[in-house]
C-alpha cells in the first residue's frame, strides 16, 4: 500500500508538472474572466429571432448524426461481442477499429468532411455519425456481453440459426439498454453539434464564433444561453424517456 501510494503521488505530481497546473496564475487571471463576463452583460435578446434557424439546424445535425451512426454500430457490435464472435481475429480487429474511430475527435472529422463536401451542416452530420458509430458500437457490444447466456444456449439446442439466435435471444435482452444509450448519445451530439459550427459545420456554433470574432460579446452570451437551454431541455426529455424505457423493461 505504501509503495502504491508513493507511486500515485509521483504520477499526480508528474502529470501536474506536464499540465502546468498553476493555481497562482488562475487566481491572477480571475479579474480578466470577470471583465469578459462583464462585457457579455446584459445578453442581447434582440438577436433571439435570428438564432431560431441555427438552433433548429443544430437539432437536425444531432438527430441525423445519431441516426446514421446506428446501423454501423449495430453491425460492429455483434462482431465485437466476445460471447457472439468466436473468431479471435475478427473480434480483436473490430475492437481495434472501434478504438480508432473513437480516438478521432469530432472537430477533426468535421474539418475533413468540410474539405470534402464544403461548408454547411452536412459535414457536421457525417462527423457525428462516424464518431458515434465507434462510441455506440462499443456500448452496444458491452451490453451484448452482459446478457444471460441461457436463452442463447436454449435456442442453439433447438437448432436455431445464428440470425434467429440474435433476433430472439440477443435483441430482447439488449434493446432497452441500447435505446437508453442512444438517447444519451443524442444529448452528447447536441452539445457537440454546437461546437462543430466553429469549423464551418453550421448551427449555433457558427453564430457563436461569428459574434466572438466581431467582439459582440453580448450576442455571444445570448448564443451560450440558447445552447444551455437546448441542452437542458434535451437532458430532461431524454431522462424521462430513459426512465420510462427502463421501467417498462423491468416490468
């Protein structure tokens, strides 16, 4: 325990030095933060009408970025589940593919797709879909690995084909968990969609960056408040849906 504690202290000290943690600099910079917040007050509510279309565009990006990720995630999850995939090479290869896809940030993917298809919401949708396929594929595979093997063995004993095992043995056990994860992913995509606008992928992020570049900080505050409201509403709605789905799954 003593050696483990010393190792942990050393790792924390080493990482703090590398991250250049300095509470003194933060304390010295607090007046600048207060000055920036002061420049944003009061928010410019006159632009709310102009933000309706970008806000809807952000929601549309999040919806399609989530939906397009599902088919690839479902397919890859069956290949990446240890209890369904007996071929070690296929299992390991799919797992590493999911790791690679997840390791690429949405902003980088958006920049790639912007260069391919141009500015607008479409590259944002593609970026969220690709990254989401990696994330959802991992969560879906882990949900499959946690299911009860009894129904699968019973179906195989009756001579059921692999597809029948998946449809009647796997899906009924994981569907509730998959939907809950999908709703959570939509929340994440809604937040990410606002950031993707900063690289030309449309939505509220584009308006946010534009106001910052023009030093219209009161407009920036309004954009931030609209983003916060959207995220809060999405969180409340998805939480209620997840609760109902999980309750129905238990009953």
